[in-house]
C-alpha cells in the first residue's frame, strides 16, 4: 500500500518561505500569482493491507512526528 | 549544585555549554547521550545548541523523540531545572515541554550577531540575579528562531510572566512574535531561549552578561 501525507501551514501562520517564492514567481513574470504557501509531502510505503488500520497509523505518525500541529495541518491519502 | 548536559548528534555548542557550567559551578557537568533512558541526580539539565540530526524534518523534531528526552521530561516533571539554548529551545518546544513553535527567521537568513535582551521576568530560578527590565547583551546564531504561538497561548505567556527574555532596542533578529527571545513553562523550571548566554560569561568573551543566568540557576553568589 502506498500513502501520501501532505503537511501544510495553518492559516494565520506567517510563511516567509512562501512569501519569498511568491516574489520570485512575480519576478519571473508570472502575473496573477496570489498567496503562495509552502508545505511538505511524504510518500510512505506500507506493508500491511488493512486500509482502516493504515489510516489510523498514518494519522498517529502525523500527530507524533511528521507534523507540528502547533503550526501545521496534515492530510492523509491512501492509494 | 550539579548539572548534566544532553548530547545529541549534530549539536555543536555542547563544548561551550560544558565549559560554561564547569567554570561557573566549579565542577564538570555529567553528560547524557541520546539513547540514555536515565539522567543522574542533578539540579540542572542543559540542552545545548547546534543542528541535531541535521535539522531534518523540523529543527529539533527528531531529537525531541529520542529516549533521552523522555528522561528529561520525567526529571522536569519532578521539578529539576531544564535549560534549552538555541537548538535546545527548539527541542524543548518540539518535545512539548514548552508551548509554541520556532519557525524560519522572517529574513530567511541565518543570523549570527550580538543582540540586546531585556529581562522581562527577573523573578525566575534562571534570572533572579538580574534586575527587572535590565538590558543585557547576548550573541545569537540561528536560522529558525522566529517564535510563534497562537493568540490564546501568547496571552497566557504574557499574562503569567512566562516571557523571560525579549529582544530589546529593535534588535529582534528573527521576527519573533512580541520580540520573544526566551520563555519558561508554567511551573517555572523549564526555560528555552534562542540567544547563547553560555558564550558571554567571561572577559575573554568580551563580557559576562550571560553569567548571571547560570549563577541564578546554580545558586551561586555573584
């Protein structure tokens, strides 16, 4: 089983890296770029076959390590 | 007063911390490694600065999940003093021993310079040898010192005197909210700060503004 976890900054948390990217895109001549927010993607291979268990495990992984829930949200997708 | 220093791969200020504690307390601190599950009986545990685990994932994130940090949490719960400097501060927030988070500097640049710090609370175990409102100098060297907390947490920290150090005179090097440079937990025994007081403790450093912090914690007369 393959899973993808996406970690993004919560609304209201300043993202200086996203801001810098936003400015760089404008500098390259891309008009109409609004706010840019940078996040992280984790592709995780799982050996089990139980989807419900995998989802519970992946959420626990996010809460315990992959995301800092003070500043970040996460989303779990299982392929 | 006895102290211990936590060692983790990728820290690089551990020798500075050991030297400062040795010089100020008169005896070398015990050292504990990341896999240790017990910490000797000490009054103060110090987590030095550096780049534990290469700052992978998030600064301090991996270190905060090492066995030694469970032992630090147990000691902290018993009332033992804990100080985390720079990466040590990042590790303490990642471990949940201090609230909030430390984010990338607003300038996106690594900053290595001297700043001014206001003693925002001189009534702590770590700052009692300073005067309230006193402004001291301290070196900083970090890329991720931009302190953030949600509005309720921030209001609580400010209301309860848990903001202990604040960047003064416009020297905030990282964009931290309310110019916060260091905070303490609600019990008053766990302190985290981005600046490096251990690097300003004797004349050879160009000053000793950081010395009183260790003298306060170690109960040594000035």
